[in-house]
C-alpha cells in the first residue's frame, strides 16, 4: 500500500531531489507551475533590498536548500553570508554548485535579478560576488533546542529565509516558537526578510509529496509581532489557478525589524 504520509524532517535527506525541486519551482521563471510564484518572490526580495536600507556586515540564511535565491538580492549590501540547511543532500548540492563540480549555475535566477537592477552587468559578476562572500554552509534543524547544532555565531545584522519554516514547523504554535529562536540570532535593529507560503498544505518534488504548514497571513504576522518584530513591508500574491504540483494558496514576502 502506498505511503500517504506527507514527507518532512529526515525525508529531506532521503526523498528530496534537488534537481527535481529546482526544475519544478525555480527554473521556468515566467511560467512556473504555480503561475508566477518565482518572479513574485524574486521581485519581492529585490524590492526589499533595493532601497539600500537593509544592509549590514553579516547575513544568515535559514534553510537555503539547494538554491541561494533568497540571498542573491542581498549580496551587494552585506559582507559575510552564512548559508544553512537541515539536509546533508541539499548542503552538498549547494556546495558543489557554488564551489565544486556541480553543473547547476542558477543563471536564470541571477539573470532575472540582475535585470531588475543593472542590465549592463553580467550575471556572473553577482554570482562571483556571492561566492566571495559565502563563509560556509552549516547544518540547521529548527526543531532542536540548539538549532545550529553546535555552531556558535555572533549576532547577525540580516536574516533571510524562504519556504523553510513552512516545511519545518508542524503547527502554528511550533512556528511561533521557531520564530522566537531565530530572533535570538539577530541584533536589535536587525532585519528579517522572509518568504513563505499561505494556505498551502503540500508540494510535490518529483513523485514525493512534502508537508507544508497551512497558515494564514494573520497567523504569520502575529507570530513575528509576538517575537518583538515590527513589520516594515508585506507583499502578497494569491494563487490564480490549480495545479498538480501543490495546493498552493498564496505567498508573501515580508520585511521586519527586530525591536526587542
Ligand atoms: C521548500 S524547501 C525551500 C528551499 C529554499 N529556501 C527555497 O526557497 O526554495 C524547504 C527547505 O527546508 C529545509 N528544512 C526542512 N526541515 C527543516 C528543519 N527542521 N530545520 C531546518 N530546515 C529544514 C529543507 O531541507 C529544505 O531545504
């Protein structure tokens, strides 16, 4: 009998195929399976950073997965970039793509983002700048007390995260606890830029069906406000059509500042 359980946790080491994930959700930018999701996300991230107000020395990205899109808009505005993920497979994929023999170059993501700012720059310049600034790809498990599993980091100026808490948190209460844990790694006055799904319960990677935490915009906002953040901007899109890859209801890009 087929296993109908939605995949999560350790399944990211055994059933999550980075190439299938990128092909489905990050490759065809103008015609994604979830109608415009990736352009919305990339433009939303770009809009937060283009003001130049969101900057600092050290940036932490939580749950980078196999694709570094969440930090690419930040590259010109920070000096040291720390990438993290739960999955050994994703960390290795990302390492090989950025520094090793991996074939993935993320050129369509870089091109899309560079075209939003300075079309005269080759995308490889931003890619080289990212590689120069990445200080490591670290293990992370948001469900543990010690979420970085023994890595001790000084406080960060900027934290980014994209579609990771949706995968990690089993319920909204745990989501709220994770938010408070993440907050401990950010300076007062530091910036948090988060991308996530709304009203979505699963997504497919190849034939494998992964869990996504079903939550509303109001629940997301109140978790961050309860953890001492003030919301600076909130950008939201609604799903316009049904598709087979996920029951996507909407997505958001939020920028907030840690006040306390
Ligand atoms: C949907 S992918 C998102 C990847 C990438 N950030 C993006 O926006 O495409 C979810 C990511 O969350 C990670 N993840 C799942 N459970 C986690 C946990 N408990 N702690 C930290 N990361 C987790 C997975 O390894 C995976 O890379």
